[in-house]
């Protein structure tokens, strides 16, 4: 029990430190011309993969509409610095992000954060979604798994650098959880949170979140 309590405390402390540091790094405020340039880029380039206003239907490409602004900024900068090393990052996003300065990054983040989020799809497997909801809401203390809601919000709406997960494609979410487990995405808080999840747990959580 003491080990589980220490784990939970350390996770909270690490998450708080990450939130403070990353939020401080994502405070660029674009001017009107930069906002327009970013919006044009989103419409004419980003929409090719992410869909109009970031509400795309490709299950392997994330929906960006309504995503947390600070999270988008941090991820675009990680693509640009090539510190995010999952296969999709270096196949698609490294080259694009290399062309973006901090102002355009901030403009893109602001643009997508302001869009209406996609509506979740009803779960086709209710028992699997229910199991995912239980893990998201409460975690599994006996297995050292913290509740996802502690950082991502009870409605999975996200908070600052912790992304919105509600309504996201389940296939994309499952893939990203696996990439974090393999440490191809650098996320110290999430490495600890996800390391005890089984493949079945990952599918359950992703199924639930897609339905939100």
C-alpha cells in the first residue's frame, strides 16, 4: 500500500512540474497577420490529413479541433526538434514542423483550440467501453495505474499540456499509448502512467474515449 501511495504522490508531483514547465514554454501570442497565415496553413495544408477544422475521419490521424492550445504548441515544437520519434512523427510531421517558426506554431495552436470538437461515436462494444471508463475514472490502484482523469479531466477535455482525449479516434489513441510505452514518445508522466496497461486495457480506454 505504501508503495502505491508513493507512486501516486510522485506521479502528481511530476505532472505538476511538467505542467508548469511546458505551459511556460507555450506562451507565444500571435498577432493578427500571423493568425491569418496560420489559419491559411491549416485550411490549405493541415486539412489534407487532419480534415476541415481538424475534424478528420482518418482513424490513424488525430483530430485537432478543440484540442488544448498548449498541448498543440508543445507537440509541434517536439516535431520540429525531432525529439518526438514515433514513426508517424518522422514520416509526416518532422518535415512540416521544420518550416514553422514559434509565431506560426502559436497561431496554429490557437486556431485549432478555437474549433468545435468532433462528436464522439457510440461505442460498438459497451462492456469494453465500460471497462475503459473505469480505468479512466478510477485507475487501478492495485496495479499501480493512476486514473487518467486526474490529468485529462473527468470529461477527458484535457488541461493545458495534457491533451483533450474525448472524441479522439480510438485507433489513433491506442497507437499513441503503445508508442509511449515503447518510449518513442518522450513523456515521463505518461511512461509511468501507462507502463502497467495491458493491450486489452489500452483498447478499452481508447474505445471509451472515442465514444465521449
